[in-house]
């Protein structure tokens, strides 16, 4: 692995909001990063175009980069990390592939491949050993595969979901699929589609709900979903990536306390198109995209624009409090707020 030290010195960007800071850890690589998985406050993995994968085991003080041999032209748009040694990366385009490492990235082996014409994977999501991967429609059907052994083996679903004409999934941040796991019981898994139709799809019982988000064009719709299990609420962000300053219907709040999900809108929307959103606690959220970074301190009801810096993906440590972002030109950063 090649070691890079992010800009050698620490670069801080000041925001208009007083308590927020962003620390650029590294940038300048010829890769667009859309996959990011943060294990804890010290360990994170990132993946992107040109076969590039990054890993840090010291909170970003040093970052190891590698270009996976034999996959130099592949775009790995999602990554799921289990620890400092074990991770899975998803190569989106034909043939669709998933690779896994158990030795910190020294060696990778193929755990999934599908050469079906038109195959394009969009996102992965894991709940312990159980995982789902979703892809764009093949012959009008949503592609889904699942694993029950930490991604060692994958099987396609036994049922199929029809997607509407012009409806697909955005591989923008690997975050348009989310498990819903209440009271330590695996309840279901939701995916959000976009394009000419944008819907919330229950992958377990096949119930589908129209999202009240901007849609109707190939560039519109939902890009990301997150769910806070403690309060049984969720959020979806997106917009129009071809008009990324537009704030019209780019965010949907979801209440999962009823039999069916209940939708509402924020009082103040995020600033423009967003490709990823996360809860950091019951009340605090972060959303990012090419239009910049927004935060909410009241459960997503009101959003504050804090930076015009472009990032594709934001993730919080699964065990910890650290928040990292990643985006174009190999940029990885840490957000303090």
C-alpha cells in the first residue's frame, strides 16, 4: 500500500456556523470516492473510481491507498468495513462484482459476479452478517441479492419487484438502502429509488410507497436514506443533480411508528441537491452533496447551510462519534460539529 499524508499539514476550512469545522485529511488522487465505511473513531475505509481503495487505522492521521491489481478501471462505489482487516467493495458496472479482503487489503478475492447485460449495482447494506445489494432494473425488474455470511456468498431474491419506466437507483453514495432493526429484531430493509419515479421499497414484504420528493426526470429523486432506530424515524434526501442548487422537495421526513410509513417535509429544506444523509443522534443530522454541506439540530425540521464544499458521502462511526466525508479528487475529510 502507498501511504499518503493528507496535505502534510492540517488544513481547516471555517464555516459561517461558529461551531463547525472541516479537517481535510487527503486530496489530489485521481479518484472519485462514493464509498465510505467508518468502523470506529480510528478505522475507516473508502472506495472509488480507477480501482482505488483507502484505509486508515489511526483516525485519518495516515491513509493507505491502493489501486487493486486487475481492477484498475473499475468503479467501486460502495464499501462495507467490518474491522481493520475485513472489508467488502462493490464494483458497479458490467460485469458487476463484489470483492472481499481479510488481510487489510493486501489480497482481494471475488465473492460475487454477474455478467447479465445491463447489470449495474448501486448500493450495499449490512446488518451484522446479513447483507443486501441492490441494482438498476434488468428487464424491468429491480435487482437484489443477499448474503447471510458477511458477504462470503450471495443469492438473488426469490421474488422480483417491478420498477416503473425511468425508475432506477442512484449509485451516488451507497446509502439508498437501510435495514430497519427495532428492539434487536430484524424488521425489514428499505430502499429508495429515483428518476422519473421515486419510491420507498420494502425489500421484505414488497410494499411500495410513493415518496413526496421531486421526480419526473432521470436526474431527480431520492439518493439516500437513514433511519434512527431509537426514535423510529427516518429521512430521505435527493433533489435534482443537474440543478444542484434547487431546494424544491429535496428532503422527506419519515415516521415509522405507524403501520405504514408516514411522510412529511421540513420547515426549512437543505440547500440544494444532497447525495447522502446521516443521523448522528436523535436530533442531529448531516447531509452533503455537490451543493455543499447542511446540518440540522432539530430532527431534520430545519436545516442550516454550513459549507459549499462538495462531498458525495458522509458517514458516522458505527462504534464512536467521529464523522468523515469523501468526494471527488480523492478528498477525505473529518467534520467536527
